[in-house]
């Protein structure tokens, strides 16, 4: 097995220089770096994270932390976030994925255990974890939720604007009785999407009818259960359209509607949020909002690696656009309803 010391001996440099060159350190001359990389490739060298850690005083671990991996984190959201981060990190670091709520204390979260941390924050309950990591001097980027009182870079999708646009689209299609199936109560995204829903109704002089707000939990089952509650309303009072705060709940809602012998969008229009991969292949294809979670993951990882090398991450807030994706799950109602 080829080691860093073998490459160093053949290249006529120290093993520290080899480690830094293979890690793309800006401290190494570009020509020297390329020569060492070419030599390593020719010898089929595979990085040994433990050895590199000892040489460069790094763990070679990047942490990707979610608020929770138990309830409320949909499979699509998780997959997009991990894929985006992993696309950038690749083999440079070990990617460690955890749920913050799995930790009883944060004593193990130190500079020795993580070279940098990305937090895909969904809840304000993450704040103590974020403040702990920042206080330990770990390069830190918080994605998905705005944070204050912490020296971090913050990357935020425009959930409120996306919800506003999709509800306004329903209104433009003639809908006046629009219900909402909300997400997990403690999640910031739930609050932002609810606010966007109210913003659109208020702009167009509409109010929320009694029973039109139903709590969900960002999973299929909760969407199904919530839709069944809406379907128990007297037929004349039922909504003509339902805004589900994510695509998984929308899929559950559509199942409940079909089981009632009704059609989407013929009897009731349904829209979602997140534009998960399956949403274009449901029957009917789901009108939704594309939230660039994978892009945020890539950008967050790239900025984190840059900050690790520079030993500094700027306190900055970066916003990401959300996009309305119009498909087949909304019916136009002439004259409103």
C-alpha cells in the first residue's frame, strides 16, 4: 500500500508538503502541487484520513447536522441536502451525518472532532447547538433557517415568497376557498409557508374559513389524515383547493381524495412545496414550489471548505430563490368559487 511517505521520498519533499498538496492547500506552490498529485495518481494512492489528520492536525470530518432524523425530515429533503454537500466534499473529507436531537450534550462537538460543520436547521431548538459550535471556533454554516446572535454564514431559501406565489396562483385560477395543510409545528419552514399563505389571501381580500387550517407533520400519513379532516366538512363548505406545505403531504392528501371517490383536480385542486423528484410523476403531476436544497447544500459545502482553508468564515446571509412549478393538479374555476 502506497503511503504519503513513499510519495514524499519519490518527490523529494517532506511528507507534510505531500499532505498539504493532496489537500489543495494554498500554502503549496501550484507546480509542486500538480507534480505531487500526478505522482500520487500514478501510484494509485488512496488517502488515509488518519495519517493526514496526524500530520495536519485535522480530523478530516465534516459534520452535516439536521434538526432531527426522526420525524419531520422528509426523505427527499434529506437526500437532496446530503447529495448537494457530498458532490462538493467528495473524497476530501469524511461526511458525518447526524440529527441534533440525538445528542444529550454537545461535549463531543469540538475542533478535534470536526473541521467544519453544516447545519441544515429546521427548528429554533437548534440554536444552543449552533451557539456551542460557534463558541468552539468550528467553521460553521447554517442553511435553511435564518439565525441570529451567532458568528455564522447563513443560507436561506425564500419559503415565504414561494408559498405566496403558489397560493396567489390558486387565486388567479379562480379559487377562493383555499385550505392549508401545515408542516411540523416547531419547524421554521412551517411558519414561513403559513405566512406566505396568509400574505396571498390578505392581498386578495380573502379570509381563512373555519376548519381550513389543518396540522400535518411533513409526511405522507399526516397529509392523508389532514385531508380526511377537510373532507368531513359539509360538501358546500369544502375547499376547492388545498395548499400542502410539502409534496409528501400533498401525495397523502391526493390518496385521501381518491379514496373518497373524488378527482384531482376535477373536484379539488392540490398543490405542494419542495418539488421533490416524484412530484412530476404523480397522477396528476403535482403543481409545487421548487426549493433549491441541493444547490444550497453545494454552495454551503463549497463556502465551508473555502473557510476552513482561510481559517475564517464571514458572517453573511445569502438568499436563494424559490420557483413556482405549474403542472396538472390545479383546475381553473370560471368566475371563482
